[in-house]
């Protein structure tokens, strides 16, 4: 019996059936039409639906396993990088051992792009692509769950109710992560905390580290268990955040009213905006594998945070934001133009968001 069946990615022998279901899922077809043909009149929806299904069936006929699916995803990544970035740079990837699995604990700025950029670098360098941790709050539409699990995503049950159900969910998740690294020799990606760091401050949640240990408590010490996971901190840095204004709006509303209510499919819109939005230069840095004996979750958290902050690439946008916050003039016309498009009530919040990585890095040095 597959104890991870409800959370694991799809296997190769499940791909054909999942793809067949996707092609016949009208919500999926309507979403593609809304994304690619949003300016077309509604009267064309019927014919467009027919031709989109036809095109998808033709493309999906070439997909026989997960690798085939990810090869197609790479084509979309190539196009996205060409149209939304000025440069993508990978650092430290040469240090990774191809013969073992790793658990990449990453800072989190973009729902889809963070693991996608990590995956792209691994793919180009002949390393195994990652199994991606994704919260079930993003999977309210069944076709999204199918697409994510085809792309090697596994599910984090954040919506579990009650202490007993949550403990069971996190123990299962812990078991899956440990099994993936130790038995399957797979690479995994997980964010350092639940949700994106909308304020630009990167901080690991100790609860994530404690979850890693839940399935190992009766077998080995905390230090031994963490070393067996081959943890590598990862820093992802965007010159421009494609969802920056949306994040600033959320933070501003929370500060003003104490509350923020997401719309039903806001996370899906964030995924779309993250893909198509301007990013400038993107730098992905793989830190050093953690081999020291850390006896407590807090000690391990401190080391992960140290590496993520130290390896975070500071862009001109970060420097300019901090200068503007301090009332100084800047000679970065691109960032000045970017800020000129920001609503006045959000400017302080947006500047703080871009300045915080530099402030955090300066504090680390001090």
C-alpha cells in the first residue's frame, strides 16, 4: 500500500490518465483561454475551446512520463526567461553531489517561480529535478493539483483541522521527505516558512525544521536526522518582484485595518503574474550542505538563516530603495521609473520591501 499516495507526485505510469482527464476538464480549458485569449470576444469561446483541446491533445500525445512533461515545461521556462528577465545566474550548483538526494530549504518570494528557477538550473546541469512542496491552499481547483503533481510537486496539508489531524498530516509529510532523500535519492525543494516573505525579510520557521524530525524521533537524535537529509540552504533573489505592488497592497491594508481577505483565486493570479511579470536579473545561490551537528531546531534555523541572508544577491533596486527611504537621491533611472508607477499610499511599503534584504544583510555583517 502506498502510504504517501494522497500527497506524492504522480508516477510515470499515471501520467497518461491524468493528461487525458486534464484535456477533458473544462475549467482547465477555460483558464487557458482566459490566459492566452483574454481580449477576444466571448462569442469565440466555443470555437477556441475546440481548438485549444485539439492543440493540447496533439502536444500531450508526445508526453509519456514525467520527464517528457518537464521537458515541455523547460520550453516555457526558456520563453519566460527570454521575455521577463535580463539575466539568470546560478552560483554554488557545482558543489552538489549528483549521487545523493538533497533537501533544499529556500527563501520564498514567488509561488511558482522560486522552485521553477531551482529546477531549471538543476536540469541544465544534469542533476535530478526537485520534488516541490506545495500547500493545499493553492490546489482549490482540481486541475491545478494535477498540473503541480505532474511537475513533481507533493502536497503540504495546511488545511488539516484539529491537533490530531495536523499531527498525522505532518508526520506523513516528514516521512515522505525523509523517504525521498534517503531511499529514493531525490532532491526536494521546500520554503523556509509557510507563505512568501512579502516584506522582504527571510526567516526560517522552526516549525518546519521540527516537522522534518517528526518521523525520525524514535530512531535517531535530532542532529543525526538532520544530517541524513543533506540540507542545502538556497537563496533566490529577484531584481524586480513581479508581484511587488500586490504584496505592498496586502501589507498596507493589514497595517491600516489589521486584516486582509484574499479573493477566491488570488493565489492563482499571483502564479500567473509571477510568470509573466518583469523580474530583471535573477540570482539563485546554492549554499553549503549542512554537515555540522546541530542539537536543536533553533540552532539549525540560525545556520540556515545565516546562509540564506549571506548568499542573497543585493541588486541596484535594493540599494536604491534603501537610499530613497533615507531621503537620499539615486541615479538608478530604471528603479525611479518603477517607483513612479506605484500608488502614493504604497510607496513607503514597497520601498521597505526592497530595502529589507539589504538591511538584513547589513545586520548579519554587523
